[in-house]
């Protein structure tokens, strides 16, 4: 999942803005992100079935709306993406914060959670962009079609509290989402570091020489 997230954000997104086939490339990588998350759920049959059905529904709606990004199908696709990505965040976060030694997989999971948070809010911004077209103002021309690339960029700029100012939220709901994401972007690294440090100290304390 971490590999597909990096490819989607650093390769797929720029292509979705600059190339005609870029949105298809990003949709492929986004689909791989969702599939890798669904495949990784084991040991919980009911949850695995629920996530699998939700993943299939999200992918079907997304690919059905590729040719018409402004259709109602894209709205439902973004709504289901929010739910599915939030489930992935919760599941990976449980593994990151569980008791046990600090491993490279736990660190990778923490990075995955951070990137998934940005994608989750990106889907929320895109959903609002379709429902309320004037929810955001753009310093340059507004994005063509779905606007997914620009608002995903805005999501990660907000998550890291950079705030370049080239995209500004106007709608009250958009501003509330921005506040929540900015707060989470500050709290998550602090809580994560504190938790990992405490786990490492506890592991060293309990392991015998």
C-alpha cells in the first residue's frame, strides 16, 4: 500500500493534471491502493467481506465516472472513498499503536496512515467541490473536470499546515474540514512519536539481557 500511495501521489497526481490520460493513470494507482488495503485484511471474515464489497462498489463507481467527472457517479464514488479510506486508517492505526516492539513495518504503517489521512480529506474536499461548486476559490483558473489533483494538493498542504494561499476555502463546511485536517496534521505526529517512544522504552524494560 505504501508503494502504491507514493506512486499515486508523486507520479499519478501530476500526470492527472498535465496529461490527457493522466486521470486514468491516477485512477489505476488509486484502485491499487484500495485493493491492497482490502487484500491486507485477514482474520476477520465479516470485516473482510464488508471492506471487499465497499471496495468493489467504490471502484465500479469511480471507473464509471471517469469519462464524465462531473456526473453524480463521481459524488457517490467520493463518498464511498471517504468511508473506505477511513476504515483503512483505523485498521492500520490499530496495528501501529498496538503493544510490541518497534519494527520497520510499524514505521511504514505510520507513514501509510498519514498519507491515507490526506487522501481521505482530499475525497471530502472533492465531494464538497461537486456538491457546492463555489466552496473553494482558486488563485488561477479552477481545475478542469473533477479538480481532484488540485484539491488533493490542497489537502496535503493543509495537513502539513503549509498554507500557500493559492486555494482558499469559502464555504463553512470547507472551512470546518480545513480546521479539522490542520489540527489532525499537528496532533498525529506528536501522538505517534510519544506512543512509539513509550513502546520502545517498555520493550527495552521487559526484554531480559
